[in-house]
């Protein structure tokens, strides 16, 4: 068994949202797919621990925004590495309420889908919600973000609750890297942090003190050195 | 409602294999996704009309092979546009029998997973099988084929039985021809790189022994595609 096999599967990156009463929430997901064409239906896989899971389960609706390839890591961090139990993820975000009542994130979205839940399938840590497509719109042209691009080019990470979570984000090169103790993001001096204006080749020690983790916003002192 | 939004979803392209007693079959699928990490569970969405659907139902085992970006269209045509009711799709193909007994395609394969079916859900035209991983391995290094690369760059057609099927739209002016057998479209602007036909070659100038890159049909299986401007 070679666990690296699983890195060869291709996915997009989406914001899945729902509402309960007048509370809105959303999270990042990679497992969203069309399951039938006539009538069009889609499915999404959500971790049972997530607040969005509760909202979809209770309200029976969800929406999905298809993220553009140039979405900043911090935007993904806001939805993917924080909990709606602690913060209002929609506070600084441009969105609208869709036909189903679910909020639709418009920032960095190429298009969106809305669905009414028709079935739930228990798959252990996650539930697959299947839904009839109620609405679909394209918002702008552009390349969608893929999980491979997010991981390999943007060097983003996955939280422990993701189906694609990798136990060891193994690092082999010599440069001293630092890992965020909050979200697992690794600062690699060879790559720098383009989103935060840190040029490639900048050692961790030379990053300004007000620099924050590009994924989750943690402070510099919350990083620790990774040993070889 | 604009269904083109669905075209922005991203998928890989896989050969899904299964067996019923001594018979093997397989097909091309995009609806393959990991749905949990511990244990590693997958969903595989299959059209109910396909023979592979019957086989998975009967044996409760399946494999999927992650196809390389370099996979020739003819290989995808073999598994995607033929029926195992008519031909033996595994004839001439390199494969092995996995721990579950499912056949695993090795040609053009970067990696594979084999799994036992633990649950299924009826979705109308399709069934989603929930399967727990039994074994997996990497076969070779390379970039995986994605559905959008297959569709947009290789110009591969989408089966009417696919969940992604949208009525083909012939939008541009160049005179295109469509294969009656597999509905693949010859686009002169693009040529047929797999068949060494350079971009800009009109259909009329194709050699008489030219064959459909997907299903192998001869040139006279092609009909002029009327413009829809």
C-alpha cells in the first residue's frame, strides 16, 4: 500500500456554505462533483465535526462557490482553518443570499451552484450530501483552483478534518523551514511567501515581526523550526 | 440557470475495473473521489446501464487506475466508448489481478486503488458506490489526466451515459465533422495530434485510411456538423 497514490486524484477547491436560521457558515471542500446530468444533481462530502455539516443537515440546502486559481491563501484560511463556532466567517466577505436561502460567496468565485439535499450517505468521518441542482451561474472567466495547484504551487495545507489530510507533510530539503503550529502551513525560505510580499530566498529569521501565517493568520512566534 | 458553471468543477479521469466470476470489465469514469481519510473511503459514481455497474453490484469489489495525461485517446475510447457486452476490453491490455480479485489496468496508469464496496446510494441514472481501500500503489511518475484536459485540450468527447454530458455545441465557424459511432468531433482548427494530423487540416484532406482517434471508425462514419451560430 502506497499512500502517495491518493495524491494523484484530481479535485477542485470550493467554498461550501449553508444557513441555519439567520446564521451563515461556510468551509473549504475538495470533494464536490456532479452525479447525474438529467436532472442535474451534485454531491459534496463534509466532515461530521464541522459546523457547516450541522447547518446542511438541519436546513437541507447548500451552495458551492468555485474558487479561482488566484484566490489568496488567507481567503482559503478564513474559511478552511477557522470555525464558525468562534468567528463570523462572512464578516469581511462579499456574498449574496441565494434561492435556497444559503449564502453564496462571491469573492474569488468563478461561478456557483445551489442545491437542495435529497439524500445523506454516512461514510465514517464524513457524510456525503447529495442534492438536486436548483441554481447555477458563472460569475467570471478564469482557471479554477485545483487541489494540486493549491498544494504544490501555492503550498497550502489541509486541516486534520479534510478527507485529503496528509499525516506527514514531509520536508527533505536543507533550508531551515518553519511550520505553523495552528494550521500546519510550512514556510519554505526557497519559495518565500508571495501572497505576503516575502521574496523567495528570505530566511524565516528575516521576515518582519508583523508577518502572519498566509493561511490562518497566526503570528510569527507561533511557528516552530522543522528538524531534518 | 447556467449549466456551464458545472464545467468549472475539476475531476480526474480513471479506468474503473471490476469482475463477475471469471469475466472482467472496466470503463472510464470521472466521478471518483476520496471521502474520508481514516479509513480511506472512496465514492465511485457509475451509470446503471453500464456492464461494470452489474459487475460491481455482483462482486462488491472495484479498482480504479489514475490515467496519465499522456494517455492516447484510443485507449480512452477502448474503455469509454465500447461495451463489455460486445468486446473483451482487457484483451491486449496490461493488467493484474488485485488482492480483492478485481482487475487493475496498468497501461497508461500512474497509480491505482482497489477497494471493497461497503455501501451504495441510488441517484437516479447513477449509483454511487462507497468503497473502502484494500490496497494501492504507484506505477509511474507523471501528471494525471484531468477531465478538462481531456475535454478542452485533447478534445475528447463525453459519453451520453456520463453525468457530465451536455448537448454538444458546435459553436465556431470551421467545418467540423462528427463520428456517428462515438460522437467525437473532428475540428480542423485542432487537427488530430494523436494521428499526426496537423492543425489547420480540413476534413476533406485527411488520408482515406485515417480513423477516428477515439473509436477507430473509418472516415466515412463521419457526418458534417451543421453550424449553430
